[in-house]
């Protein structure tokens, strides 16, 4: 911008116009530059003020740190100042301010007079808080330790399904027996409560504290909740009368359960119960649910329990999967998972899934060759297993005749981490395929073809007729058991076909027994049938009547036989009708059957038997031979009644 010459005295106006216009232009330009300078000046001032404010906030923190040096750390002092550079007198003051903001969403129970000092009984005041929350559809906030000596009554109107959220980092404490929450309503609609936010339920182990009256409260949810020394979440005994004999919709997710006496969930019947992504440890026992319907225990850590993880009877949709279970049942020596007496339920409709669990036994369990982690009274028809890993014996089935080839094929693929331990009932995890002419004995191992078929007729039932608490012999690996009720036709087993050659002596070896609870037992007939279903040879068996399933098997080597023509034959084992009728409640049990070339059959390549008087000792005709406690061979016409029965054979050195 150039300087403008000044006007000269006497200069004409027309000659001065250029100078005047140039001066005006220069003035306008100067004004414009002045405005820009002012803007930049203001911006610089703002930056300076912001820096000053930030410096002031830091200075406040530093001043506090200097003033209170030695009483608090820098991080805590810094937390007193919020994002708006507002510094509170203490961290507590700032948190209280935040709680006040939170109460716009959830009501602090202290507003209803709850003291929350962990000493004063706040049952009555807490009841007022819950009544208000339910009536006004408000959530509750618990941020302190609240003692509840009594029971909070949750009453909901019929159809009221609004969920009341109870959240906070505080504790609800009950150190006496009884329920912390129940309902006096008669519509079984009490509930619809969700506890969350790190809330803790506390008690004294053995006090008999229950958190819920499960017979009255349904739809209760626990999300990120802790249970410390709480004996039971709920207890609903089978003696309760319908509709108060079951629990419904109880969910626990991301919870921690530590300490307590008894089962954490103990109920006769359960509908829709979940324990997910949670931890349970160092307490008495886990879950006792006799009849289960949609129960899930999944993706959790369960360890250090004195008793069982789960005990049940039957039901539908039980899933126990993807869990880590270690050193449970360490005091009681019970299984981790057990299914007991099924006499009152239909096992054929039950459905159970036990998959992808890691089971680690305690040191004592690992050393105990007779310890099993999972025990069934009987195998369910709809049982799904697989992907489980274990360092102790895995599956034990009391009624061994319910073990199916399908179950064995999967069980043999389970991972047994410790040598010398079994996947199921003393069977190692690697199958042994038998060769030769073995027939029904193949039932003891996985096989690809049908071993045998049951000869069908009206009145036959393949489910065992077993009295309660009667167990099978521990020496019998697996068997087929046939129960007959007033059958008028053939009843028994037929093996698959096997090739036999003419002019060769064969012998049949068979293990098992018949049983009849009362009256005369039926005779067992063994037949060799040709391809046209003609009988080419037969004999009868005089098995001892075993009224109780727990008796030991008898092994018989039958009379040798020959066939006239080389070809395929099958073996039939039947109960012989008496006067055209097989007596009611007759049982036929076969644990092994083999056909061998020769004159004496054995149930293994070289037959070895027990020597005790009450074991599987040698029978020759009617004579029993056994070794007594002094190592002497004894003989008796008939079966011995004690170790010293019968007569010592000859002179023994």
C-alpha cells in the first residue's frame, strides 16, 4: 500500500480527486487488516485461556498432592478431578455425586431408610424399597452392606411380568436359617427380579440360609453376582404339593459361588434352569435335580467340591458340557455326576447330553482303580456323550445290560489321560477285537455287525426287571437280559450265523443264568439251527436260579456236537415253555456265548476261574471244587455254603 501525496495549496479540485480516492482506498485496506488482526488476537487469547485452565487443573492436583503428601497416592488424588476440571474435596465426594446421578435410573435403597451398615437389621426398610420398586416399575441400587435377618416378600399381580433390576456393588447378608426372598402370593407369579452389577449375597456356611423360596418365585436372573458361604440358592423337596413342587426359569450367568453346606440348587423338579460361564468352588455340593427339564450347566469351572457336581434321576434336555471340573466329590468319594434310581420315571423318554468336559480327579481318586467320575443306574435311551477328557475311570453303569454297542463306540473314543484307567465298567479305552468263532461274547467290545437278535413274541421286554438297590455282579462285563411275562411262544436269543464244517467236533460255552423270583424256574434249551431254521442239535441247561441280579454267572461247557453238512448255522438259547406257557417274571441272562472246535469250551483262550467258595469256582457235574482260606482244594456234592464246607481232596503238599 503506497503513500498518497498531500494536497497542495491552491490545487484545483479536479486535480486533487486521484489523491483523495487513493487515500480512501488505503483507509479501507487498513480497516480490513485491522479486523483480521483482531480475530487472530482473540484466537490467541482463547488458546492462552485454555492453557491457563488446564494448567490450573494440574496445579490443583499438584497442590493437593503437595498438601496431602504421605496420606494418599497421586493416582487417587488425580481421580478427585473430573473431565470438566472440577476438583472435589475427596474421591468419596465425587463418587457420591455420581451415585446421585445414577439414582435418576435406579433408586438407592437408602432413600427408604435402609441403614446399610451390615449390623442393623434392614429387613423392614428393604421391604419398603421393594414394594415401591414393584409398584412404580423402578430399579433398585444397593451400594452398601445390608443385613436381612427376615424374609423379603415379593408379591406381583397376575400378569405383571416387568423385570425389576437390583444392581450395585453392595452386599445382602443373611446369617440365619430361612429364605431371604419369598412370596406370600397364591398365583406363583412372585419373581421377575434380575440381580446384577457385582452384587454379593453373603452368609455363614451351615446357617441354613436360602436365597430364594424356589416354590414361590419364578423368573429370577443372576448376572455377575457373587455368593459367599450361602448354603443354598433354593430348596424344593419332593414332599411339596403341586404347584409348589418345582422351580422354573432360574438363570445364573457370570456368577461366582464359593462356600456353603448342602446342594446349591436342590429341587425335585426343575424347568428351564441355567448355570453358564460361572465358577463354583470349595463348597459341599452343586446340583440335586431329580427330574430335569431344560437344565443347562455349561462353560463353567467347578472345582474343590466335597460332594457331587450333579445328581439326578431322569428328564428331558439336560446338558452338561464344556465345563472344567477338578477335585470334586473329594470327601464323599462319590461320582462327579450321578443318575440314580429310575423306578418312577420313563428312562426311554429321557434325554441327556454330557459332552466336551474336562474332568480332573483328586490325587486320591486318581490312585483309586475303582473310582468312576460319572455313574448311571441305567443308560438313557437318548444319551449323547463325546469329547470328554478324564484322568480317572469315566463311565460306570450299574445295570450293565443297558450298555449298547452305540454307547460303547463313542465311549471308547473318550480321552482317558491316565494309563490303566477305563472308559466304561473296567473296559480300557482301546477296543480289543475278538476273532474266531466268538458270538455273543462280542457284545463286550465294539462291533460292526449285529451280534444277535432277540426272538420276539408278545410279552417280551428287554428292560431288566430289577428290584431297587440291587446291583449287577462286578465280574460280569456286559450281558443281554430278557424278561418274559406269560409268553406262550419261544423266548430267548438267536446269534448271528457262523460257518461250521462237517466231521468236526464243536462245543458251545455259555455264561449266564436264569432267574425266577418265586416258583419253579424254566429250563433253558440251547439249539443249533441250520439255514432252513431246522434244529440239528439241542441240549438243556440246569442253571441255578438266581433270584437276585447281583449273583455271579455260571459258565457251562456243553456236550460236543457235529453237523452233517458244512454251512452256516446259528445258536438259539431259549426258555422252555412248561405246558405251553413260560412262567411270568422269568429272566434269562447271557453274559457270553462262544462256539469252539474241540470238546471243552472256555470263555477265554485258556480258562481261568476264581477259586473262592463263593466265586466262579469249578463245577464238575454236581460237584463243586474250590480253594479254601488255607490253600487247600475242597470238594462238595452241591454248592458250598462257606469256605470250610465239603471235604479236603486227598493229601496236598
